[in-house]
């Protein structure tokens, strides 16, 4: 709530604003549903019982707290202290479970009977399918057809968990279109279904709610850094950014410290670094678009970063100069994934590898001077990307 | 120029049921021939869509029409230039998504609409809370910004929407996206009656109204109907202006068979 500010002091106060970004740009039929989620979440978040239920699930089911692993060999190679926040070790293999368990508990508390979700790489879809199985709520996941093809492993995981996966054939057939289709479907089922948004995007209260649910990443990391770093806080906090949920969670733990916050986007999906102000999927933020205002298609080897925009809080942090947004190419991310695998025995998701790629590129420069410390959120594990990595190594670096 | 709302009210008050067909701007090279044909076939206003890459409230037909128009190179400026040149007698209401309306600022967008002779505007993803600055820009340009109401809209909010809407109130007949349906939604009549209970502004029912019979049924409780996907499907299937006009004439005839609201009904 502390980061919410009015867009314009003379305008009527509008909930859900992060500076000039955020808001609730949804068609009238969805307004009552958004209000219902907002009220329910505010009540639940203030309810010690709800928080205790969530904390119980996060520790006994999802494996929290996740470790903070010093990347010893990589640190030596790079000359900077690299600490990895191991979201890849959370249940289902990514940070997505943090958000989904909270929202699924909320859905049950609201009396909703099924869950809807969009997914890019499939990690949010898998997490939602998991929470649905756990709480006995049927799950429908919308996924771009292109992502269905390149993330077949996760598609099967979702189906294994009992979820229905709906391939979306419109537009770029990736996360953007999956989100549009989920919103179209939501309009027709608002009474019975809960829309479990996977990132810090969408109409108010989603960007705020998802940030609150992911803040556990930053809160844990802050305590862990205090134990592991002589200085107590890292000088740099780095995370990959698609919609930006793992970054929002990590940044939430450090926004009031002196740590420099760096979000790393895919070069082909850099909403924060290269976008312009616009409105899509219910919120105002920075989006890749042409002169006319048509949304451009993002293109990345990391399906989870294949989104033409960025969450409104990130756009606001950029406006304020509090966080910086940079990019890494597919090639840099794939190389970083291989390097981490070989230096530390950890195979990261290609999404997370973007954050590492920036660290590798910046280490030893004025951006990330030798001897400095950097916390990197390893948002997910790379099992889903094995086919992509096989192709990459086969083409470029055969054994 | 007489405002959109004044023109619609005059016709409604004379006992006419109002018809607003929808056409995606730039969907075919001869789209303004369709526009003129709709005007001549008995439309009281025509909704012209400026296509957006991500139309989140539209079903497959209007998604396809938008894609087709964008592939043909349709732009806001191009569609408005076509409208300027076509100068039809029937008022034009532009509909588009917020990103296009706000791209160069709402003021500039609304002035461009007015310069092209457009009298009304619909932006489905600008609900009450987000419509303030665009509403002001539209008023300054003498363009009526019509707001949407839905079956899920609670009573108090419905009153606010009716009060702040200009031109007419767009009653979304069902909880869903645009597109043809087999029958008129059960929620349509109730919403139209609730709106008529709180406003004297013309109330148009839209979404899913696909046939003359459905149009007539909708017009028993509403002042008018908006028909989009049913028309656009015909157009995408290759209908020429004479046949789209024929479909609109069949809607017109069905509406002309609906008894007018009595004075006792009006506004209450």
C-alpha cells in the first residue's frame, strides 16, 4: 500500500495507482469481479487466520523458506559475491507457487468453485494446477499455442495435475494472447470462477495483491543476507522481469534499503526498458507498441518473459529512478544458464538466466564493481527448458 | 451541429426504435460503401470500430475483423480520413480500446474525431473510474462519450453510469464478449428496464443480438439495439454493400414492428 500514490492530485482518488501507472482499465462487466477480489483480499490479508493458513502451506507444502545459496565458484570467477535466492527449490519449481497458494486460498474463502489462469512458460499454469489439486478446485489454463508447443513438458504436468489446458491461437500465440483470452473467458464466469493472475499485472487489485504474495521472497532474502553478508544488505538486487512478479517480490524486501534494484528483461520483450505508456490487460504501464498504439509482439527464448509490457509498480519504480531496467539477449541468457549449471550444479530457467546474464556481463565494470555483492533471484528451475538448451548446445557448443 | 444525444432522443421520442449497426473501420477496401449502405438502410447511428491488436472484450468475429483491417493497414488517421470524406447523414460513433484513444492524448484524439464529423465515442476498457479525463476531452470536442452498463452492475453504480454517460447508455446484454448467440440473453431485458428506471437517456442493448427477431425482442425493453458480429460475419464472408444493407433493412423492419414505449413507460 505504501507505494500506491495518486496519479494526479487533482483527479478523483483512484485505487490501485502506482504513480501514473496501474488502475483498473477493464470493461464494466468485470468491475464487480475486481471489486470483489479487492475487498476479499484486503479482508483476508488483515485476517491472522488467513495469514496463518498461507504460512502453513508455504512452509509445510511449498518448502519455504527457500535457501540463499552463495554461488562460490561463480563468485570467484566473476570477482563479485553472488547470492542466489533459490525459488527454483520451491514446490513446482518456481516462485509462482507463492502467489498461487495465496490466491487459491482466497478463491476458496470467496466461495469460488474453479480457478482460471493464463500462462507463458507454464510455470504459473503448473502452480495453479497444483493449488487446484490441493484445494479441490478445477483449473482451466489459457496458454498461447506457440508456448504449448515449446513448453510441452509443462503442458503435460498441468494435465497430469488434472487441469484443462486451452491453447490460444490468436495474435502472437504467446502470453499476451493467453492473458487476453483468460480475460475474455473470465467475463462469462465471474460468479463461479476466480481468475488467478500469474504476475504483477492486470487490473487493481492484482498488481498489488501479487506483489504482497511474492514479497516473501524479499523478506526471507533480507534476513538471509543479514546473516550471510558482512555488510548485512547486498549492494545490488537483480531479478528477471517479464510481468515482473519475482522481481517485485525481491524488490519489496529491499526498496527501503540502499540496495540498487535491477530488473533484467528479455531483449525481445523489454516493456520497462523500451516501452511507452499505454493500457493493456486492465492496467496502465509501459508497453511495446507501434506509432499507432498497436501492441507489438514480444519475442524471447524465455516464454515467461515473452510479454510486451511490465507490471505498473515496475513502471513506477522506473519513473522514480528507484529501480533500473536493463536487457539480456537470448544468447546471453542461454550462455548464462550453461555457465551456472557447470559452475554451481544448478540449471536455471531461461527466464532466471537473464538476471544471471546481466550479472556476468556487468561484473568487473562500473555497473557491478569487483568486490561488490549481488543478490540474484533464481526464479525457477530449468527442467522445462531442457529441449531449448539441448538445441543451443547442439548448435553452438557440442560436447 | 445537433448532438448525438439530441438526435437519438428526438427519434426515440417520436416512437422509433433505434438501430445502430457496427462496422470495423478499414475492414475492406470498400468499407465506406458499406457505411453508406447501412446509413441508407435505416440505421439511426453507426458504430465504427477502430481496430486494436488486443480486443479483450471482443469474440472471434470482431477479433478476426480487427486482424483483417490491421493487416490491410488500417490506422486511426486513415479511418477518420475515410469518415471525413464519406460525410453520411447518420451520426457516427467511434469505438476503440483505451490504448488507441490515449496514445496521443485523449484531447488530441477527441478533436480528431470531431474534425472527422464523429459525434460519439465508446471505449469499453475505460470504466467510470478511468473515464474522467477522456470524458472531459470528449465534452470539450462536442463528442458524446457513451459508457457501458452490464447485468452485474449494482444499482447505485448503474445510476452513476447513466448520469455520466453521454449520447446514450450502452447496455451490455450479457456477461461475455461480443459475438453471435442463438438467443437473446435472459439478462438483457432486466438490464434495459433497470437503466430506463434511472435515466431518460436512450438505452441501447448490444452484444449477441444476431437476428431481426432478437433485435425486436431486445427493443421491447430498450430504446435501441447495436448489432455488430452478425453483420461483420456476413461482411467477412464476402457480403457486398447491397447484402449488408439487406440485413440491416431486415433489422429495421423488425424494429418498426415493435410498439413504441408509452409515455407512462418512458423513464419509469
